[in-house]
């Protein structure tokens, strides 16, 4: 028989880890053997070794990720630099284009000036020379005027030609510069596009590695958690089965048990979690298992066999209760998991408890009230599942429990 500390340990264990229908699927037998638990530990250790290998891969992936980050940063920096160069080239190209525009305007202006000089000369006559001016002058003043006009025309013509040649040279240089800066702008644009593609590609590779890393981490966590859950569930299931079995055997060897224990100030939950409909469904489920003559097997909770607390758990699970409102506990722990109901106020679906000393930690049996002083129970390995009087088992606690 386990001590009170053992009961407390199992209580803490049972309340801290959700118990689910995994039992029947995990355990080869209703009460897991030490061999099964050892095999579960070996599987967990194997998963741990796989986890270590996976960790090495994760480290390598992290290294690759850092390298890709450097590449992506370099590509981004290259892209930013190319954009800056493009901005400079665009500005120079614009300035060169404006310069070329101004130069061509100057060429056009000087060209027009030369045209006007030529027109004036034609109007004044093709023979308008220094000698002709002397011969045709009407007097000294007219001669001076004619010579002045000739001098002005010559000087203007010479200046206009000089300006025209200079303007043409400037225009040609401006055109060359404009062409070069335009080409530089096109080259810079191409470099920007290439740098953008390179940066996008590096970023995509980086994201791919991040996704790959996350997938490995998620898979690793899932496998480790699954292996650990199997091992813990087997150990817990075995502890519950052993506790139920030992309490029942202790009850068989304990003389002088009362038919109904006196009230020593017991307490339980302040609230209930079920409706009348759910409690009736639980009763109906228990009834079907009894009528089907299912066997009693320690630690089992169905669907083919049950122990006493396993039948209670399965009945209310079938009525729609699940974690965290409902859990797989042993008989004594269900006492604190339900609301206290006096025996004269019991309703179908309430739970009945039996103790070999009248204390909570010596509760060894639990059943489901059927009404009219009867109950549905998984009685023992010898008698199986029964429909019986609530007084057929010694040590009835003074309260029932409403889920």
C-alpha cells in the first residue's frame, strides 16, 4: 500500500498532465509494464539522439543563414550605390542636355546674324567696296558715312563668324558630353536593375533558409514532445492502476469498515460542470457497458474493459466532457473533483465513493448512481461490471459527488 505522500504525488502528477484517450492506443496492456515504460524511455532517448543530429543541422543552417544575410546585405548596398550613381548620371545628363540646348541656340543666333549681314550687303549692292564708296560719294560727309558703314559691316561680319565657329565647337562638345552622360545614365540604370535582381534573389534565398530552419525546428519540437508524452502517459497510467489496485486490496484486508461513514467535515468543489442531460448520458453509457458484460481490468478506461474510475471517466467523456473540465484520475482524486451532495439528495449520474477508513486518501472504489438506491459500477476483477445496491460495498462515504 502506498503512503499518503504517494497519493499526493499521483494527485499532483494527474492534475499537472492532461490525460487523454491516448491510453488505449499507447499501452499494450491496461496497466503498462515496466518493460513498456523502459521501451518508451528508449524511444525517447532515440528521439533525443535524433534531436542532437537535428541540432547540428540547425547550427549549419544558421551558419548558412548568416552567410546569406551577408550576401543579401552586400547586394542591397550595391543596389543603393547603383541608385546613387544613377542619380548623379541623370543629373549630369540633364545638365549636358541643357548645355547642348544653349549651344545650339547660340549657333542658331549667330547663323541668323550672319544672314542679316549678308542681306544688308546685298541690299547695298554687290560692288559696295572701299573704292566704290569713294567714287560714289556725294561729298566728304557721305564718304565718311560710307566708309564707316563698310568698317562696321566688316567688323560685325568678322565677330559673327568667330562667334559662329565658337558656338559650333561648344555645341559639338555639349553633344558629345550629352551622349556620354546619356550612355552613363543607361549603364547606371542597367546596373541598378541587375543589383535589384541580385538583392531580391539573395533575399529570397535568405527567406528560403529561414523557412527551412523553422520547419526543422517545428518538426523537432513535435517529435520530442510526442515521445515525452508517450513516456509520461505510460508512467502515469501505471501509477494510477497500481494505486487503484493497492487501495482495493488494502480495503479487502481492513476489518471493521462502516456501512456508511460519518461526516467529518468533508468538502469538495463549489460548482458543477454538467447538465442533467449530460449526467443521464453518463448513466446510459455505464449501463451499456455493464449490460455488455465488459471485463474489469486495472487501469483500463474502455472501450473493451474498465476499472472503477476508468468507467466513470469514460462515461462522462461520452457525455461531452473533455480536458480541462474533465480528466482521468483515480477514485480518491475524483472526490475533490466533484461537488458534495448528501446521500438523500442524490440524482442519477452522481458519483459514489467508498473508503476503507472513512478518509479521502483511503477511498478505493467509485461508481455511478443509477437512481432508487442502485448504481452502475466496475466492481472487481472477479465480479466484473455490475448493477448493484449502493450499500453492497462497505465504507460508503456520507456524500456523493456531482460532476
